[in-house]
C-alpha cells in the first residue's frame, strides 16, 4: 500500500508539472515564427491528448487495487515515458 501511495503522489506531482509545461508551451505561440505556428499548435494539441490519456490511466490507478493495479501501472508508465519524451522533443524543436 505504501508503494502505491508513493507512486500515486509522484504521478500526481508529474501531472501538475506536465500541465505547467503545456501552459508554458501554449503561451509561447506568439514567439513562434508565423510559418511554424500551425505545426507548433498541432504538436501542443497532440501533447494535450497524450496528457489526457495519462490522466485517464491515473484515474484507473486510483480506483484499482491489488494485482490489477500493477498491470495498469505498467501501461501507465509507458504513457508517462511517451509523454515526457514528447514534451522534451517538442520543447527542443521549437526553442
């Protein structure tokens, strides 16, 4: 149970960080060259979709216990890594 609580607290903190990064990315739209704005917005929207998927998994984890929790945790970690990597790539590409 302790492992679950620590994991959920960590995930919650990361979701808050992801939200802050997405807000910061959206606020940068004025800085992006006009010919790249559509592409940038597309990337940021896609990141929002990935974040929503991760949030859905987070809710599943909150509601699940026992062995099934560990199974969902594995899928959540895959989404987590994907979102983290996608945010880093988008930030790097449009810096």
